[in-house]
C-alpha cells in the first residue's frame, strides 16, 4: 500500500502539525487520506467527524471502513463537489496532496465554497527549493524518486512567493504560515555541500528557505486580523560565541548562541565588575569574515586586540581559520560593555582567497603593529585628556570659590602680627609699606592675568617679594622689574627692582589675595 507510513504526531511532522491545529469535535473534509492514520486519529482521539476524498481504490476502501463519509474519485474532476454539495466544514485538509494536482489553485478556489465562516484549509507542501534539490540542480542533476521532495508523481511546484499568488487568486488569506525543517544530509536526497564549489557554499548555506523541507499553511476565506507568519530558520544561522571574563584570580566562561540571520543576540551587553581586567570573545575556528565592535559606558572602544589577518575600516575582521578568531577588550573595569557581532562570511576559502591572504599577511603584520602602537598612543592621549579635564574642573571650582569669597562683604584678612581690613586701593601708602598697582591685563587665549606695579617696605626701603597660595591658582610667577621712575620718586638706589609683574593662571579676570613679604619677614595680604 503506497504511503503506508506510521503516523508521527510530533508537530515537526506534516500530519502532526495538521493534527495539532484541529479542535476536538470538528467537522473535517480530508483530501488524499492515504493509509488513514490521520483520519483514525481525528476520529478516535479528537472525536471529529471526518469525510474523505481519495483516488486510490485500495486506500479508499480501507479508510472508508472508519471514516464517516467518503467519495472515491479524482480531486480535479470536482465530482466530489456535487457529492458534498450543501455541506460546510470546519477544516479541509491537504496533507502533502496539492503537489500531485495539475492546478492546485483551481482546487483551492472550489474548496473555499465548502468552508464555514471560521473554517480553515490546512496544507502541507514540499519545498522544491530545498538546498538538497538546489545542490543537485547546480550539478545538472534531478534524481526523481518514488517519494520525498522529488516524488515522480508531483505535478506542481511553488516557491514562497508563488504560494502567495495562488492563495490570492483563490480568494484565500493566510492565517498561519510555518515550516518543517531538514538539513542537507538529513533528507532522502544524498547531496552535500561538498559537491558545490567552495566559492558558493556559504551563499547556499545562508539561503533563507534552504532548510525548509515542507511548508505548512492555515488558510481562511476572510481576511485575518493578525496572521501568524514564522521566520524560516536555518541551522547555519545559529553560531556560538564564547565569552570569557578574566580577573587576576580566575575567569568565567559562557557560551552564547546568536542568530546570524534574524539578528538575535548579535548585540549583547555585559555589566563588568571592578575586578574584571579583560574580556575575550572567541568564535568557531573556521575561515571567516566577522563584523565586531564594542562600546563601554556608551563610548565606542577603539582599542580592540584581535588575531585577525586583516581588519577593515568598517570594523570587519578576516580570519584564515588557523586558530580561533579572538577579540580582547581591556580597560573596561566597572563599565557596561556592549558588543555587536555578525558573520559576513564563514566557510572554506577559495584558492584565490588563500593566495591573496598569504600575499597580504606580511603587510597585515606591519599594519597590526602600527595599529597597536597607535592604539597605545591613543590610550595615553585619552588618559592625558582625562587628567586635563580633572585639573580644569579643579581650577574652575577653586576659582569660583574664591571669586565668591572675595565678593563677600564679610571677608577680612589677617596681618601676620594682627588683624585688619583687606587693602583694596590702587596705591597703598602707610607706615609699614608703599605699594602701587598700575595695571591688570588678562589674556583670554592663554588664561594668564598680569598684574603690574611696584612695592617697597618702608622700614628698610627695600623691594617686596610676592606669594600666592596654590589653592587660588595652580600657576603663579612673580618677576622683579627695575623701574627708574619709581626709584627716583621714592629715592631708591639706582637699579633697585621695586617693580613687579605678577602672572596668574585663571579662567577669567578677577581679584586675588597676594601675600607681600618684606626682607625682614613681615608680610601683608593684599587684594589685587
């Protein structure tokens, strides 16, 4: 008896997927029931009322013994339509049947009339574009057989887009679209990827419907508000990324699968502990072209160490398959690291690509060394910029604090030997000292404030020296100047350097508290 197979209720089988969709107690019309095992299951396990249409007399007689009703004849003669006229069904089944018809679309259009308002047509259909068939076609072969994808009794074939057109023409709408899968080597066909030239193997493996063995559709006669459309899967899409986090004492390793087609897990984030010194990402040891980039605390990491032969400016790395592709991240302690990875290519290299790799390898080594040196310099520059930012922040904070302090009416200054108000006049002339501030000049570009003037202690008629506390400014310079007009006016010896030019680093022009010191050690705090 043809098609005398055991029934597999696993939803990864065609009849199993159909059986799972049918609700108990339903009224079912089944075309091509074969050995009737699905029919018997629906009647016995789900209490369904099942009617059949079967062309094979032996099969018809066998299944009719337990089916509620049946019609013996050719589906495409449409005599069954007269037999079941006036009836409607909850489900109409075509389990691997439509491919045997000359015009499946015409049959579907007719069957639509027998659906109740919420009824479904359930279909499984072989995928002629499975990679097992495509490999044979590539090699000018088409091994027809008595069953399977290349069953010699098949009359109709569709690709994914072809189904859409057939359903639309028949006035049917997709409720569910799903697939059953078998990888190359697991089907009844003996073709393998090794029968293809190396240059095209990767492209074959990555075909979206390359491992779809059968289509499964649930169709309805009215538009569906929310269809369930599955994304075709492919065993070649799923890759494994090994992630290692290393501290001084130990390391933790985890294996993370990611889908190179759907993008699932291609972008991953990792919270990094303070103890973690580096992260290592490893991929399968095969010739490959991998996109890889990383961010830490929201900033792109440019310091990525890798054993790739070549790296492009677009963050793509070429590996020759001689060792595990590896990426190493450092300086990530306490940060959140986000990485993105994607295979542009994985598989065997062509002889031309191998020859090209060997040619560019020496140049790539030099480029890598230069890149590592550049990364080292960039890291140093990065640290210097951070230190500069810190110093600028400290300077700004200190400057603002003293500006606020100086503008306060409550501020007082201390004489070394007593307490008195701060001196603020342009020229101070009193018993202890004489000092004059002639000019203040602030350079916005260099951030240097110049204070020009002169000063002497009246006790010994000698020039003063000047000091500025470090918390007011990180830079202070006092330059003595000989001013003959001052020497003459104050009756000082010729060449006396009573003049001064004070240079102070600050963000804006403002006043500072400068300590004026006489040669005998006496000092005063002067606001300048």
